[in-house]
C-alpha cells in the first residue's frame, strides 16, 4: 500500500469458515445410507486435510447458532472455491442447512515494520513513490514476509487444539472513536499494547488473525484455539480493558465449540457422544 498512514500487512492462507445446522431427524430416517454417506464425506475431508495447498478442520458448535463448522485453508482464493464445491457435492450436505459463513485471509499487521521502512527510505533521500523508492519499499516488505518468524505464522496449518472460538470484528468509525482518523503513531502504540495481552497468554492459546475487508461484512476474523475453553473468556475479557478494544472494537457473533477428527465424524452424525479429537501433525506448509 506504501502510504505512510497505512500499516502494511503480509498475507498467508485464504480462510473460509462455514457453519451449518444438522438435521438429525432426517438423518435418523436415512439409516440405511449412513455408512455410504459418511464414508464419502470422510474421504473428501481427508483429501482436503492432506493437501499441501490447503487444510480443513471440523468443529461441533455449542449453542443454537449452528451444529457444525468447517474451517477451510487454501493457498489461493480459487482454492477456497474448489474446496467448497468439492465438499458441497457430498450427499451429506442434503442434511446440512447453511447458517453462516466468513471469508478472510490470514494476515500479520506490521505497524512497527511499516514505520521503520518509511523512516529508512526517508534517510536514503529517495523521492517518495518514485520507481527506486517503490522498489526499495517492496524489497523491505518482502524481507518481512520471508523472515522465519513471520513465514512460519503465515503458513502454519490449522492449530491442533481441542477447543475453538471464532468471531469477526471491526474497528469503530464513530465520532471521536474513529480508528482510521487516529495518527499512525497512536494506532501503532495502541496495537503494541494490545499485542502484549495476547503474548501474555503464550502457550495457552493459539491466535489466527485474518483480514476480511472487501471479502465479508466485518474487517477481521479472529480464531482462538486452546486446550481449555476457559482461556477464551480470560483472554477476551482482559482485552476488553485495553484501549484498542475498549474504545475502538466492535464485535460480531461468536461461535465456539470442540474440534474433532475426521475419524470421529460417525460419532458426531450419530449423536452417540461428543466426537473425539486426535491432534495430527501440523508441520508448516
């Protein structure tokens, strides 16, 4: 983007969340087809999960908003479309009713790096937005994308933790509480302080932040993954006291539930118990 008032971002996986209601009564009435339908869906899901260009996870949503959530990762926007169509073609979808969805792309915000890049280019006395300035800017931004610290986060597969919480959010644009009219330096400081809270939960929660401006109704999607669901409450409540959230955050609907393995799909469909979760390898793509 290259504008001094706009923090740069670097992007990784495209992400699609899809939430469905499951018609258990209709499913119970098709008992003779359960094995065939389940096997077909499980085969497709295994293929999506083993694809180097994508990933998929399943979660049983707790509450009335939905019963089942699929989270898709893909290395291209077209890849999301392909994954959606491939899974939708399964006979299982005759028993699923769409309740919600969310399209976004995994992003890392670079407030600190953006300021440093503009300062470095100013010292080099290059004319802003000239070909040489643009080339130098893009090279420095590329270094951020290729830095091992960032590359691993951009292309990490779906976190393998039992519990998941997803919600979309905006930054407010209301009178004095308009995030986008704050000076860059003030926004950078607020985000630095905001990030400290998240880092204080290191090891307890895995956060995946995705940008959705231009793709869906809110500006960001937030996924939280943990081994204990109480962590979601603790983290989000503490962040409410942070100025970046207290003054400027507006939240959409929350979806929380339990991730489960493809092998536990029959358990979920039968309702015989809470489906089990077995973590798989999550080496970076």
